[in-house]
């Protein structure tokens, strides 16, 4: 056997054994499937709230095609989605602002040699879905980099609370600064055109202008495709796809009218490029693929106005919510991290640099790009 084919064989064996490991309890047997109850994966002691319903998938076991067709019984045994698993996403956690000790040394670049083009000073940024999770932390990164910020969310109360916390943190970390950012909170349902228009007008009244947009409002949920309620598919596409479109086009109108350059960062997901396993989530994956191509298309259309549009595609990120789920379910954590070359999930703070880069003049010649922040997940 040549060295090359020996290496290939070893790799194939390793892959097969990894897949068997990933499906250690769920690999279909060659006999007819039993009616297995879906496994529920959810954090203990967390109750859903009206602002963030528990989201889960459930599915009934199906007869594998191979039995109907009388094939070998081995086909499909390495199928990588597992419809017996339920992942529950709980309600909002308490504040998720990360410590700024390592981030803030005075406004912008105080004391730290950095290219000035990375600064967002003098710019006004908008982040949708900014009351919590990734949007909240990216918003904080924008403020640390010198921007004023408008936080947009369905949950205005939480957005208002977090706006005050970001401002307090900024003042604490920059006691002698005479350039205090303006941080405001606004209600919008990003999937509703009139709500989006009203929100943009409110932001322009408060800040005078908008220079940058980050669309982080979005959600995921898991249902097997054949039992996914269609009203929920519409809702998911409404927030993830329509919401991105509506905010982007309204902000673009404002920039074009003003004759100003601007930068937009759509929060996609690695799910727009690969299919996550084991949880089934076809509409979410399709939505994030749409967001990615929407960014490329708008980047081309708006390049003549000086409006750049890029995507950040995060991999598995450890927000306060996912941390709790995984602490309670070490098996799922092991499954996910075993697929990430860096061997760990990302932190929300890992998005601060990418979002600042894409909003700033440091990325003036970058448009239509998809910046994957996934620990290498999509390379394999
Ligand atoms: N967390 C991850 O691992 C991960 C990975 C890849 C991509 N993403 C994407 O990042 C984005 C943020 O995810 P997250 O984990 O921070 O989620 P999250 O649920 O913690 O935060 C989402 C925020 O969006 C708001 N929101 C939801 N629907 C809205 C609507 N119709 N109008 C206005 N606001 C609305 C929610 O109130 C919430 O504050 C999403 O687009 C998600 O798909 C997340």
C-alpha cells in the first residue's frame, strides 16, 4: 500500500470512528426502529418568558427508507442529523456585558499602538437585536471603539437597561474622557416594515445620522423539516431574512439621501454555508444562506454610493444562554466542540474585533465579504 493511500485509509477510519462516536446512542440499528422518545436537551431550572419563548424541535421517529426499499441496512447509518434530540433555548439571561479590563485602555486606542483607521470615533452605529447576546456585546465593542450607539430590540426595556450599563462602563473605564458617546434604546420588530421605518426615524432624530448598521436580530429553532409548522418557518424567515432586508434598505435610503458613505454588517451564521449536526434546522440554514447572498448582492448594487455590505458568519458561540445549556449537557458540548478545529466554542467578545474592522475605514476596500468567525469549523 502506498504511503498516500495508507494515510487516506487512516483518515477514513478516523472519520468513521468520529461519526460513530458522535452518534453513539443514536446510530440506527439494522432492525426496524423502535419508537424512541425524543431526547430533550435543555438547561435545568430555567423558565421561558414571553419575550423569548422556549424554542425546541420535536419529531417522531420515521421508518428509514432503506427498510422500505430492502437495501443493505447500512445505507444512511452515518446520517448526521438526529431527529431524536431536542435542544431547548431558554429565556433571557441576566446581563451579558463582558468585563472590559482587557479591552478598554482609554477611548479608542489610548496607549495602545493601533491603526487609527480602526477607530469608529464620530460614527453612529445601529445594532438590531442588541439587547442581549451577540448583538449586545458587538454594540459594546462599537462603543469601546469610539462610536455612538442605537440599540434596537423587541425588548425595549432590556435594551434601555443595557444602554445604561454600557454607558456606565464607558465612563468608569474612561474617567477623564470629554467625548461621551450617546447610547440610545429603541423598539422595533425588524420583520415589520412600518415598525422599522418608525424606528429609523426615531434613531435619526436622536443621533442626527446613521453611519453603520449591524443586523443581529435573529433566532434559531429545531424541527425536523417534515414536521416544521409552516407559520414558524415564515416567522423565522421574517425575522432573519425580511428583518435584515428591511433594516438594510431603510438605512441605505438614509445614506444615499445624505450622500454619505456607510458600512453594514449582516450577522449570518456558518449555518449559511454548512449544515449543522446533529440538530435539524433547515429553514434557519436557508435563511442564513439568504442573508449571505443578500449581502453580496447589495454590496454590488450599493458600491456606487460608497455603502459597503459584509457578513459575519459566527460558528458556535458561548452566550450566557448556550453556556447554561452546555454546562447541563456535556455530551452535546463534546459533540459540538469535537467538530471545531480550535477545539472550543467562540465567545461573544470574539466578534468585537471583526465587527469593528468591518464598520471602520480599516476595511474600506472590503465589501461583499463573508467573514467566518467559527474556529475553523467550516474549513473541514
Ligand atoms: N449564538 C450563536 O451561537 C450564533 C451563531 C451563529 C449566528 N448567530 C446569529 O447571531 C444573531 C444573534 O444571536 P444571539 O445568540 O445573540 O441571539 P439572542 O437570542 O441572544 O439575541 C437576539 C436578540 O434579538 C432580539 N429579537 C428577536 N426577534 C426580534 C425582532 N423581530 N425584532 C427585533 N429584535 C428581535 C431578541 O429580543 C434578542 O434580544 C442571530 O442572528 C443568530 O442567528 C448566533
